[in-house]
C-alpha cells in the first residue's frame, strides 16, 4: 500500500527576515528555493519517493511503504535545520488507496494537526561570554568577519553560520530566483541582456529611481485568492504541474511591469529596477520603484490573472472560479525597516483579499484587488485609519483591478470559468457599491496634473475635514452644506478648464450610480455586513499623488502646465 507524506517549513517569513540586510533576505529566499528543488533528486530518490510537490517550503511525496515515509520525513526535517537553521513539520503519512484527492486532504489535515501540536522547540542559549550575530541579532556568532556587498560595512562583525550561508547563497551562481527572473525580464523589447546583471544591493539603490529625489521606495506584497480551492480540485498529475508552474507564473507576472518601468525610467540604465525578496508559489514580496508603484501593482495583477488562466486551462481545470489575486503596496522612505513595511503590507493585503472573497461569496463576482498606503517619515503605519475599530478615514481602499485588455477571443476562451472576464467598462454593479477600478484613480492623477500645489493642499484639507453625518435622514443636506462651505470656495479660485477637470474627478472618485441624487460627491460603501456612509477616493489620490503615474505615460507627461487665461 503506497503512502502520502505531507511536510511544510515553519514560519518561513520569520526565517527569511532574520537578517538586517536585503541581500541576505534574497539569499535566504534563494536558499529555500534551492533546498526544495534539490529534494527530488537527492533525499527522495534515496528513499524511492515520488515527489508531487516541492516548492515554497511545502512537500507532498508518495512512498511504497510507511517506514520509507517516516525515515524520509525525519531526514528531511534534519537536513532543513542544517541547511537553513529553521524547523520543518512532518505529518503522519496517510494511505493512498487510489484516490489522491482524498489522501491529499487527509494529509493536509494531519499536517495542520502536527503544526498545532508541535513540541520540542528550543531557544538559543544565553551565556555571559558569547557574542550574538550582529546581522540577525538572534543566533550565536560563529566567527568575526566582514559581510560582502558594495554597501557592506568595512569593519569586522560577529556573524552566525546562518547569516553567512545566506550571504554566500546570494553571491552563488546560478541564482535560483534572480537568474530566472532576469531571463523573463530580458524577453521584453528594449531590454539588453548582460552577462552579469546589476541587481539592487539594498533599498537605497531603488530609491535612486525616485523622480523627486526624496528617497522613497515601494514594497509590493501579493498572494493568490482561493488557491486552496484550486489545489483541492486537482488530481495527482494536475497538482504536480500546478506546483511546478506557480513560481514561473509569479516570476513572469513580475517581469512584465518591471520591464515597463525600465522603459520609463532612463536613469541607472544598468540597474534592474526591482529586487524580489520572496518569490515562490503564489507569495510575492518585492522592492519596486515608488513613482509607478500603484500601476506596477495593477499591471502585475493583470499579468498574473492572464498567466494563471492559461495555466489552469492547460492542466484542464475548468470547473473552478476565475483565478484572482490580492496585492498591497507600502510606499516609504528607503531607511524604513523592510520587516515593518512587510508587516503593514500583509495587513493591507488581507483587507484586499477579504474584499475579493466577500464579492465572490455574496455576488459571485471574481476580481483582483489592490490596497496601498504611504508612510511619511518613520511613523508607525495604520494608526490614523481606525479608532475604537471605527473607520475614520473616508477612503475607497482597497481598489479593484478590473481591466484585462484582452480580445474578444480571449474572453470566449475563458467562458468555461464561473464568471466571464471583466473589462474596464464592465465593472459589475455589486463591485461598484464597494469601490472603483484602480485605473480610474490613476486616470484622474493624470487629468489633474496641472492643479497648482497650493490648490492640492487646500483640496486635501477639505477632504481631511470631512463632514459628520449625525442624522441619516438629513445626510444629503449636510453633505451639500459641506460642499458649499469647504469645497466651492476653493473651486472658484481655479480657471474654467481646471474647474471642469476637478468636477469630473470628484464624480469619478465619488458617488456611484446606486447612491441616488444629491448635490454632493460623497458615496456610501459596504463591505459585507458593514457599511460606511462617507467615502471618497480623492484623499487616496492626494496621498499617493507622487506615486500614481501610469506605466504607459512618460514622466514628462506629468509635468504641470500653466492654465491659459
């Protein structure tokens, strides 16, 4: 009787982020990828195992006997500890009686149980006459030496074995993540491949792409929606192909906007404008240039949707919902700790994922969503948005990603999925009640590019002093009073052309068709059982003003022009 064994690495992000430098983070991600890839031809072959999944720290392996499975699991956990300095949970093997779908579900259940009942965790020893690693600050130092890299400190430091391994892996060739991403990146026009591409060393290198030279960078986090359902619908052959190709889908989708950024930002022509920190399966964490950060995330989501649709059609999955993805962008100074940026991005991404899932559950619609935030200075993120669990910021975030730019033939090919592919003009009515297309926000950034900075500041103050609706029966009159009191005086100081453009933007970023009448631009939004009476996208646009440029427009297009009298 064959047996199926499930195993999964524990707290992968904590392990990868247990370093102070980005090059060590990249090295840890590459080390994890190489370890997973090597299992098939080494340890699994020794125990005559058939590898089904071996990516992103997750494993599914079939063995002829239970004893082979148990011995493999013990050796796998030990090798993982030695190679990466982390822990890996191995579940009890389950019998595979011909139905892979049921066996895989049982193996996943046993893996969850094993993780929740894990024992034997030990802490690093503390002694008065030993040194801790100056890079991770957690493990005991093994030696004193210098870290590699052009931005590394020239003085010697105490270093642990794991941080030295991560650094060596970052410099090792071939590089598991960077080389494959570079191949995809070089397939685009105007990208000249080189023998030794120059990747960013840390956030300061990417900050050089900030058009206003204020040292801002952006961190992009993304995760596929409903991947458990997709994997749960696969047979043995389908799950193996899906697992192998997921990283390629993520890599190719990331290369698409990266190549477009390279075409728009001519500075530093030898430097690749992005740095992947985590890239595996359907999980992404990447450092990207700030000026095009929002459109970068939008283009990434569109590319991922198309790549995933092609993949599920290739393996014959026709009875699943259309694949979508949730993404979040955190824009901050290059000196802002990457771990804090990632933590905040994960929180924002969960909100985007929740919105996509609610739409799918309640209305049967399938759309990707993007959330974002700009962190000014070194403040803690997210504190200004909520007070006593109440939303006090009139925001439309997260935003939908609803334009595919596909031909009619491509839409017909996708007709077998649960919902036909949406285009920019086909945002479904239920989705309009919750938010708007991110492309609409980017479009209004371009349309309002000629607004003077002083007027932009006044407009921001208007929306920061949003009205309080105390009586829902008098909502329209109160909002109209705010419009006359706060907004009209500022609009009268603009020329006729800018007045018209501002009015168009207020309508596009505000009231939906279902909000009824009223001489104001505020709208109601609903997220599941919760609703907020006041929301508008203008404050979102003003917050991300310098980072909301479209990738199909040159930076010169955004230079403001004086309005004709």
